[in-house]
């Protein structure tokens, strides 16, 4: 970091109490949390929800050119910056993120929301079908590692205190969003009074068909003259869009891979992992 970057951080940081990082996990309701917290006038949101400034393989280089706080237009009313980059909890695909945040000389607080690992993997897999270059299987190490919440947070605990990490439950966000957002405000020591005026719907993964995407890419808009109702008629019959779900065998493989770490995670962060099927008594059950 050069002297100018350090000076910019010091100048902008004078208003800021905490730099808040919603580090994931992906497909666990991070977009919903982001939308709720946009209602807090004390929170300064970045140019985009996921700038991935501290990631190496993810994110666009244009968001990484200047100092980190260049991503925010900080005003006197702001007490927090808020970064919703889920790539920050994709170790080991993304290595060194906590260390880079630590070395940036910020004052960070971390929010991490978790979900039933099997549901998270299914949602992640179906979401990524829109990317023709994405080749992971449902039981790939990458998808399992992102659902290994203990593995991800262990990297942060090398540099930050446990008290600086708030772990939330996706089930609670879905059933009682006001309680979840209140927890966040308490964690951040925010005096903003949050009132739930309208419940934000959790984003549902839009199902796609890769063959349809490939054909669209090949045609490159050549059939724009065909009326939409006709295109929709043939699309719905030629390109079925079905949610891919885990088989019992796949679930067993994932469970055996995650069992030990998720039991540690549940005990350390007071999260009920037994409701997901992880307990000392059923290591080999689906």
C-alpha cells in the first residue's frame, strides 16, 4: 500500500466506526441482508454489492485499482462501510483474504450467514448453471468447502477475534428477518432503529437450461423477429428447466466430508447443526 492510499484511508476513516464485511456464505441470504441494511442511513454501501476487492481470482480489476475506501462515497452521517463480497469465504479457491483485510489497516467487523449445507450446495449448483464455463459437480471439493463453515471461519480467526464475527442462521432470517437485522445492529453498536415495513423476499435461484444458453449464444440475436409468445412456446417444450437435487449417495458423501468440522463449528458458534443432520450419533446416516 502506497503513502497516498494510507492517507486516503485515514481521511475517509475519520467518520467510520467499523468497516463491515458480509463475507458469505454464498446462497445463504446475503442479498436479502444487503437490501435490509440499505435502509440504514448510517451505512455506506459500495459501488456494487460484491466488489471482491480483497479477492485475487474473483471480481473485476476496475474495482481494485485504488484504495479500498475509494469504493465508497463516505459522508459525515456514515458510521459504517458495508462490503457484501461472498468470495471472501471461498477458501481455498480464494486464499489470503483475511490476511489482506488485516494488512489494510481497517477496523473490520464480519457477518457470516449459514444455511443447511445440502440446500446451500443445491442452490449454488443450480445458480451456476448459467455459466457455461463452470464445470463443478454437486459433490466437488469447491462446493463442499464453501459449506464447510468451520474451515472458512478458521482462516479469519488467525487474524481477528471471535468477538468480531457475527454468525447468523438463514432459517432465522427467513422466518424472522426483523430479529436477524436487530442482531446485526446490536453487533455493530448502531443506534439506528430498524422497523420492518415490508418483508424482502429471499432471492430464489432462477433455473436455467444450458442447451438454451448455448443456442442463444450461437444465434446471437438472429431470431429477434420471432414474437415472444411463439419463442416462449417452443422454449418451454424444448428446454426443460428442472432443479437438480442431491441424491442420497451424494448427501452421504458430503455429510462424511463435513461431519467433523460442522460439529466443531456448531459448538464454537452456537449454531444448531443437528437440524441439518449432523450429530455425534449419526455419522454414517443420510
